[in-house]
């Protein structure tokens, strides 16, 4: 049954692995805060693997536990390809996906999960760890000097408002690049002022390191972050750290949920936006 008023849709690809079931549980609060319905997408590879009764029971249980309208689809094919297709078809506002913790870097950096995250038409929260708190108190926002950063900052503000969360800015730079360090310090301060002007608590930290992904995840654990936000566009320069392979490495090693955002194409944007 559908509400007369159109709701946002949170899509959850489901293959009954432990991680995909964890993703269902992690969707409850976000669905409530964003007035979204939950769509469980069960993708099976062979005829006879539909698990229709199990999906029906899980959808019913999800709706009862979350208090959120829950529907499901049973589709044959590849879970990643079908998730992208269905997300486009439903105009999903978010995908929450559980990634198996034992996947090797070769699996993740191959065509499967990483291509899925890059191709997604909407933001994706990927969950690899098994211990998660309800709600969200701290959002980690790694910054670089890309022109796409504005989109990520605004999305962080949006999520912070949903949850009443604080935003923790992190800049990571190499000790060999003093010019970049100075620019990053100035930009991080600018972003912090912008976020605080929106009425959101915000802190700012910069760290010297050449191991970007590891530093991000270590700091996220140190501050007990509930969510890490990254960009996932691949074809950018070396300075644009939180994209491409570095972004993928954060997804691969993080025990904390990661929100991946694909930048919108804005041909008219040729420089870093100013806040104020």
C-alpha cells in the first residue's frame, strides 16, 4: 500500500548475507528522519533462488520494527547492476548497502562494488563493520581543495540537520607540500565558519600524513564518528584525494559507515566556491 503523498525512497540491495541484513537495520532512523519508504531489493542469480517467502517476511518485520512503509522487489540478475537500474527507475534518494567484511581489495577495487558505487545515481551509505549505534552524533568530513567540495559540505549539513549531529572537518596533507597545507588550512577554516553559520556544531583538524585513507579511518575511530563522507568521481587529479582509489580504499577499510556522493556535473564551475 502506498501513501498518497510521494515519499523519498531508500533502496537496500539484499542478498541475505549478514552485512546486507545489517544494512536493513541501519536504515530505520534515516528513513524516519527523511520521511522515506524502504524498498528491499532482493536480487537472485538463478531461477529457484527467489526466496519470496523470506523477503516477504523480512519486509513485514522491517515495517513493524521501523514504523516505516516497507516494500520489496524480487529481481533476477547481478545485485550491483540491478541496484543501479532500480535506483534510477525509482528515483531513489539513497542506497544503503552492506559490504562483506572479508572481501579482498581485489574484489572491491574490481568491477563489482566499486563500479556500483561510482555508477550510483544517488548517494550510497556502505556498511562494512558490524557494530553500529542508533542515530548519528558525529559526521566526519574529509576536505581537499576540489571544486566539488561544496556539494559534499552541503550534504553534510543536510545530514547533520536530520540527526542533530556535529560535523568534524579533517584536512590531510603531505609534509612536502607547504603551499597546499596553507591553502587547506584557510579553506577548512572557511568551511567551518560556513557550517557554524548554519547552526551546526563543527570542529576543524588538520593532520600531516601521506597515508590518506588510513588517516581518515583512524581519526574517524578516534572521534567516534558515525559516518564518513567522501566523493566518488574517478577522473580527477592527484590532489583530489577523496575520490577514485583513495575513496575506494576508505570504503574498503572503514569499520564506520561511509556515505559516497558522486559530484554533479557543473560545467560552469571552474573554481572553488566561496562560502558566506
